[in-house]
C-alpha cells in the first residue's frame, strides 16, 4: 500500500510539536541557568510556588502558557481537517499563519516588543479562524 501524501496541516502539526518541545526546554533552561531557582527545586515536586527573578524567564513562562491556550484548538482543527479530507486551501494557509505567528510571538514576547507582539497574536488567531472556515464550508 502506498503512503498518502502528508497535508500541510499535518506537516505543521508535526512542527508544532517541535515548537512546543523547544519552548518547554528553553523556558526550563532559563529557569535553571539564569534564574537561580536551584536544581533541587527544579528537579523536585515544586510544592512551594517560586516566582522567577529573571525578566526573560518570566516572559518565557508566560509565552509558553499563551501558546498552550490555543494549541489544543490548533491540534483539533488540523486533525479535523485531515479526517474530513478538507485539507488545503484556507486550512493550509491558516495552519502556516498560526505556526509562523507562534514562532514570531515567542521571539517578540521574550524580547519585550509590546504592540507588534499583540498584532502577531491576532495573526495566529486569524490562522485558526481560516482553519475553522475551511472545516465548516
């Protein structure tokens, strides 16, 4: 049996997992290396809530949390488009918009760029909306 070609939406889904893992690793390393929370705390159960002292570490945490807010929606839409055979067109454009905007958002958030960061966030949401439109039509 010949393997089916991977749609853009599924391709982006794969890369989104890479982005998420990178995001998690970078914020964890920032907490460990630059924030001085200590290995014992970072490897332990973290029962006591500690606030990062580093501005960058705090931004990395907030940026990751922001991604996690829309990530389940993206996963659901990418899979729904693939299962229904509605990949391509607006769905593919929306998926690409979402991932490019998420990468840009993370960089802008960590570097402290305020207004452009919010605009890029709206672009990521617009990407999700395009995926929804493709799924519903």
